[in-house]
């Protein structure tokens, strides 16, 4: 039976579980160690991902098995892998989930591209098109193309009775999903939410499209140095793959079952900065407004900001300008970093994976370095973790995400403080 919640009472939300799969590893701790290592997981892509004779850098997700022999849609499997790890980390099983009103908010920015590619191949092949023996497989492939397929699979996994939602906000998808999950708990609609995102986009059509947009790195010598966030010599990003799933739940519920948690969810928000397909307002005014709102709501300056930091010339500058305008000289005491030099830009999964890393920073009181930040751009005047991880006290941490089309998201996490 669903527990009656008094929504007038302060609702505190904590993160009790994390599942991760990234280019550094197929689980949470191996992924985290890779992010702290200061090295890059990006490499030249082989024909499995980029079947041309031109060079293309990327950061494929680290799978337990070879993807060449997979029959399930990789996007769906990635979602299930991270959801299962997050539930185990939080100490939730089928029995405890049945005692809670459990929801799912899991985003994908495009849907199952591997299933889509198979259907495209079938449409071009007369013998495959005429073969009716695999009609069920073809039907499953078309369903896998839908963006909500991963969220639905997680819903089936937990067998919950709560809402199953799939936000799509380009590169801000992952963080927006987590924001929506927290809203479901604060409103009393859910006691517990599995939230996050996944993205498997190393496909020729996607890579070629991003190259034509002019946002990919122009590095031609060393793929591990291709993405250089906030560096004077940055020229764009590298596409990576991965997923993260978080377990958000009411603090009182976590306490009642004796659970531990990574941090408290303190708030966040979304705004739109629709200045162009890939551009943001050069003044950073919209992002500044969102950060000011979050600072006012939380009443705290962050000790650490995990920036979006794509490595594009204009967007890195906009992000730094906004942070500097909000915090002024206080920005000198806030350590910042971007993970994209090491794991690439995970597109729809970027926000959730980087939010998970921010939670692990709070857990371990350490900030991962910004890989390839060798010659800082003087116009990006913030304090960065550069060559090595920075061990420091982290009471409050912020995560920023920005997506093509003007989606801007921010979230604040913190050590659990007593109610006043």
C-alpha cells in the first residue's frame, strides 16, 4: 500500500545508489578510477564505428562483451546494466521496491540507433525485406528506435506502479531527467525514482552529421588529445558513449531502512537559451540567470562545479563568463573541471554520467582533473583542476549541462545538514 505523504512537510531527497558504464569501465568504481586517472579514453575509431578511410576520434563505452555478437539493442542493455547496479548499490530488491511508489525517469537523446541501422539495412536489401521469418525481430527493432524504450525496460525490470518518463533535451537530457525525478518525489507522486540516461551514438550518420555541424575536434595527430576543454587550442569535442542511473529517495525512507547515501539533492532548474542550433547567448545572460536562481534557492556557494565543458571555442567561454559574473571574486575559490577530455561528450548521457561523478567527488572529497587542459585560455578565467585530482573539502557541488537548441540545466548537491 502506498504510504500517505504530507507534502507540506519539508521533503529531503538523497541519492542512495549509482550505476555507471563509461568508456573507462562497465561499472561505477572502474569508471570513477578512470575519471580520476588524468588520462583519456578517446581513440581512433575502427570500421565497426566509422567505416571510412578518414580518421575519426571517439570514446566507445566499455562493454563486458564484444558488441559484434549482440542481438539486444545496446541502448536498452546499457540502461538495464546501470539500473541494476544502482539498485544493488542502494540495497533495493523486488520486495523493497514493492513497498514504495517507485517511478522511472530515464532519458535518451535519440533512441536505439543500432536497431534503426539494422532496419535501414533491411530496407535496402531485397532478400531481407522479403524474408518474413524474422518479422518479430523487425517489429522489436522498430520499437527499440523509440526514445522511451530504455525507460520502459527499466520499468519492466522493477515492476513498479509509478510513472515511467523519458525526457529528451539533447545534451542536457541526463541532468533534466534527474531534475524531473526529484520533482516527482517532492510532489509526493513517488517515494523513490530511478533516473538517469544512456547514449550509444557512435554511428556513421551521427558522426558525419556532427562533423558537418563543425563541433567536432579537428585534432589529426593524437586522438587522446582531441578534446581540450577550456584550453587555448581547443577545437571541438569527441563523441563518447555511456550511461548512468541514480536512485533518488526520500531521506526519511532511507533512514528507516538503514541506508547510506552519497549526498542530498538540494535543487536545480531548467531554462532555455534558444539563440541558435549549436550556439548560446555569447554574454552568458541566460545561464547567469539560472545560476543566480539556484544560488538564491540553496543559499550556498559551491565548493566544486562540474562544468559542461565541451571543448568548443564559444560554449566554453560562455560558461566561464556566466560563472564569473555570478560569483565575482568568489569564483577564485571554487574549483571547476570538465570530464569530456577523458570520456568524450556522451551527448544524451553526459548530464547523468557527470552528475554521478559529482556525487562520487562528494563521497571521496576529491575533484577529477580536466584532461588536456595544458594551456588554459586566459578568457576562461576560472580555477580548474588540471593535471591531477584535487583533494579538497566539498560540502556543496553543482553540475551544469547545456544542450543544442538552447537547453540549460543545473543541479546542486550537498552533504546532508540538519534541519533548522
